[in-house]
C-alpha cells in the first residue's frame, strides 16, 4: 500500500470519528472542536486544510453550540 491511500484512509477515519462525536457535543453547552493538521506546504495538505475549513463552516451552521 502506498503512503497516499494510507493517509487518505486515516484522514477519512479521523473525519468519521469527529462526525460521530458531534451529536454528543451538541447536547452540552458551547463546545470547542479542534483539529491538528500539518502546514499546507504541499498541494495535498492545502486541499485537506481547505476542506477542513469548509467542514467547520457547515458544522457551525448546523450546530450553533460548536465553536
């Protein structure tokens, strides 16, 4: 297995874990959700950072208790 698909699978698993935690967090008071990612020095990471920011916007719209 090459590194790119492995990273893609790990990223998808991390995203699924975060999305599974959203309903539980929405029941509490204002919660902070954070993601640690490397700097966008490569086009792959630049894309990942872009989509993470898009997901953040969508989550904040759908769940006003998440920051």
